[in-house]
């Protein structure tokens, strides 16, 4: 009996020596002077006093992703003495003063890999990127993940995976992510995002048995009774233990799963074949190796778009061949604008490039000192001005060379969606709670409107307004549709009969506004009168929906984009669904009309460009 006891004690000692210890801070949401500020400082003191091998910060460091917030959080995290691995969360990638660049500048990357003895820790960014949407792994990050694990997983190695999002339907390209993880000895996955503890299996309903754990946020519970803490993970040769560590208290066990490297593979439904409706053809024009976050811009010859790897590309729209590729230094979020005279303007993180449309040769660059461009630019209908929103400014530029004519800089956050130029009015929203109308000629404020909420995240910051002869119509994250008097900025009506978000457009004749709801409906509203008048609503079969994709009507067909790669075609005359085209797995960035042919062009985050054309 004594021999047995000694043997068990010896085994326990071996386990203790060979165990890897990881501290995980997730969803810390620190603001200067907030309760989470002092809580994070206390957590850092505790973590430094414990024998951790690695500290992982699993996203959502701040609230709005501003440079000031991130720099402040870094000043606290810099006090951690253990090796530090950093990931952004949706609050750093969906809203970001720097268009996600500052996170990389401060911490060197938005993904990580490190090894502790035989354990490989690998983490990857999961978006969404500069607009509402589901989580999504960038295409180039999937390539990196596969290549990195192929190189590092030698005999005896095991892998623990991290990202901010859970491995469920919250990730658009979950099947692609899982297909890579399943190739390697991954023992489990760790994520945050929902501010709660949860143990689950990866890709529910797929048959996978890969264990996953959602860990706690820094602050848990209701205001006034919140607890503060972090998570501890201990990996020994047989088990993975997860502990709740409230600050100032002993750790408490939460979950444990077996340390094994073989798991049942997930089974996903195959992508359906794209079947064009009668009278139309659907063609894939391009498939990129990187992600694409921009709407496509189109002229008589090319399709223009930017990539997450910092490339501005032009593709011949007839042959599908790459015309040119220009490196710009950081992810591109703003749609290019076709200028007169065979030029194209490409707004990027540090300015605006003026390129030769045929060759990509740089003809000029207008440097920005104020921050990145993420808004879509536009030419005014008369072709006499190029309009471009930026960080805390709206600009009018000369279309011949992009030279600045005027800049309106009384904006307190960044512009994201395209403005609308009509007559002498320029209407646009920004992430500072306000919708504005400027005198297009001089750049002077005519009026501004706000929904009354002081919360920036309820702003009409990423919606292209619908402008009629006498009204401006918007939808926004406050879930209202609002009609505003175009001349005065006076609010005419507000409607909350549907869960509107940021996706809208207008009919070809200007009498109707279309909006997509968070329930996957398409709503048509008459905007000729002074009261809200719903004309019809149909269910598009999209389910939960919040992709801020512009809706367009062409030749009586209303085109709507979705979260998961689906484009719907609805006949406006009888509001019947004509087609539901599953073009990919990821969010539709935008739907644009080719001014030379009337064809429809669509870009998806996974890097695909499609054309929908009448036969």
C-alpha cells in the first residue's frame, strides 16, 4: 500500500513539474478610471506573482478601439512580466480609429504562436473588420495557420487554439477553420466574447467532439455586484484544467477535459451550386488569396478593390486577369473611386493614391495627417467633384488630380459609409452620433441631426442615406428608420415596427426606400408622403441578419447582400423572391452597378468577386 501511495505521489509530482500554466484575460473592456481599470491592475499584480508560462489576452481590450484606449491598456499590460500573447476582439476590429492598424503597431501582430515545452499555443484574429458582421478569419490567416502548424507540430507536440470568437455559427468560415485544426494534434480551443463561462463542443451539430471553453470576462455580473477576475489553464499530460480566478480569492475549478489529440471530424453541408435565375448569368470574376473588405468599383475595363494584405488591385472584368497590383502598406477598407481621364483614387491608411487606371502607376499621393480613410468615396453626378470621407473630416477634391478643394473638419469620429451628393447638398453620417448636410459648393454646414442618444455606437456611421427631393431617410444601429426634412434637418417621422440596422437603398424611381431588417426581411416604404407608409415586406430567408450592405435596384430587381455570402434578387413589381444566390460563406461587402453595362458586381470578404448580368 505504501508503495502505491509513493507511486501516486511521484506521478503527481511529475505532472506538476510538466504542467503548463496559462493565464487568460478576455473581454477586459478597460477605460481610464472605470472599475475595470483598477481591476486589470490588480489582476496584473496577481499574475506576476504566480508561476505562469504564458499570459494570453483574448480580445476586447477596449470599447471603441480608439488609439487612446489601446495605448492606455497597453501601458497596464506592459507591466506583465511573463511572455504575453495578444489577440484583438470585435471591439478592436469592428470600430477602430486606425482601421485596425494601431493594434498591430502596438503589439507587432494580430495573431500569435508560441511554445511551452511540448505545447503549442496558437491564436488568430477573428474580426469582424470595420463593419457589423459575424466573426470571420481572414483568408491569409487561414493560410498562415496551416503553414505554421505544419512546420511546428513535430512528434509529441500538441496544440491549444485561441481566438476571440467561439467555434460555432458566429464564425462565417468556421468550416475552413475547422478543416485546418483537424489536420493537427489540437487538444482544445479557448475563446471569450460572451462574457460568460461555457463548455461546449466545436461546430455544434457537426459531429465534432473537439472540446472548447468560453472563458470569463474581467468583469462578471451586474453593476454593483460584479466580480473581477481572469482564467487559469493548466495542461498536464492527461488533463486540461480550467479555473476561475477571482481577484484576491483562491482559484476555483470550472472545467476539465482530457488531453488527447485525436477527435471526431466535423461534417459540414457542402456549398450549393450557384444557379442563376432564368435570363441571367452569374460569373466569378476573381478569387483572391487574401480577404477583401471593400466594395468593388467598376469602369468600362476593370474592377477595382483592396485586400486585407494591403494590396490595391485592378482586374480585367472581361478576362478575369489581374491588370495590376499596388502595395499600400495596410489593409484597405475604402472603395476606390473612378476619376475622369483614366485615373482612379485609392484611399488608404495614410492618404489617397491617384493611380493610372490602365497600369496602376502612381500619379500622385495626398498624405493624411488625421488618420486613415475607411469611407467609400464618390464622384458627384455632374462629374465635377470627388467626395471622400475620412477620420473626423469630409473632403471635396478636384477629380483631375485629387487636389483638395475644401475640408469640413467639425466631426468627432470617423466617416465610414459613402456620402450622398444631390444638387447642392452633401448628406452623410459619422460615428459621432450625427447625420449632417453640407453645402456641396462651399463645405459649410446646413444642418445636423441626432437620434438623441449620446452613444457613438448607435450613430448612423455606416449607412448610405437615401436622399429624395424633399427627404433624407436613414436606418441605424438604434433600429429605427427615420425620415428627415432635407431642407431643414427637421425630423418628420421615426418607425420601429421592424428591427432595422444599417442596410438600405432606394428604388430606381426614387419613390420607395428599401431596408433589410435584422430578421432577414426586405421592407419597402413609400417616401412620397409625410407619414410612414409601409408598402410590403417579404422574408428573404436569411435568418438573423446585420450585414450593412447597400441595397440596389436595377431593371426592377432589388439586390440584397447578407452575412453569409448570399445575394437575393426580389422583383419589385410583385415583391416576389426571384433568386437566392449562395455565392460564398462570408459577408457580402457591397453590391454595385457597372455604369457602362448595368451589370451587378458583388464582393465577398473571402476574396471573391462576382458579376450578375442579364443574358
